[in-house]
């Protein structure tokens, strides 16, 4: 079992006018939406892949992951590149959000356990609810955002990508 780091700082962002947060330790960078290459066979909520300094990074549309329609790109739309840890591996994934906001600090006493709503909501990817003034910020457990099936499809795409890159290089020469 992986030891989990905990910070009291969180990067906040909006999806459908709700405020969400991810532990700052899990964030690698925040980007304006780059060119996204579609990959056949991926679930529709995986919008495609992006190239970050030579690394292939899949992009998850968080709004679609939450059962909503596809994110419409605006000037505020962002891709937050995060690090996901499983028992076997750690890899990067970009999450597309309506807008990246700010870094906030929450003390442990300002964070409550996720609500237990029984059969009405699957809160597997909720880490907690942060109190921010009179409002709440939903703290995500980014390590649980994708299913095992999604993770295996992403791993397959990651393995296939270098072969395609080598073919493209030899064609270009």
C-alpha cells in the first residue's frame, strides 16, 4: 500500500460552477488547453493525448467523468496535469476543467469527511469537503478518478505510442 502525502495546500478549479480542489503535491503544471490528439478506442471522456516535453499525457474531461456533457472550450478552460498513483505505477494525466482558480490553504479541522449518501452517489473519488468561508470546496482523490479498465487502456496507449513516434521519425528522415 502506498503511503499518502498530505498537504494543507490545494489547487482549486471549477467544473460546472462548483469549486473543486486537488492536493498541491499531486499537481505537475497547469496549462492553457494545448493541441489534443484523439486516440481511437479510448472512452469518450478521455479527450486524447498531449505532448509535454516529449511525454505522452492523456487528457480526461472531468465534466464528462462526472456524467455531464463535454467541456466547451473557452479562454478560461485549462488542463491541470496531475500525477496519479496506483499500487503498481505512477503516471501523469491531464484533467480538463472549466477554469483553474488559485492555491488555497486548509487546516485539517477545515476538512470534513466526504458525505455518506448511500446509493445516491459514488464518492470513491472524494477525499473530503473543505470549508471555505460559508462555502464548500470538494477535495478530489485524484488517484481514484479513473477505473482499473481506464487505467489499463491508458497503459496500452502509452506502450503503443513510442512505436508510432519512431515510425514518424523514420518517415520524416
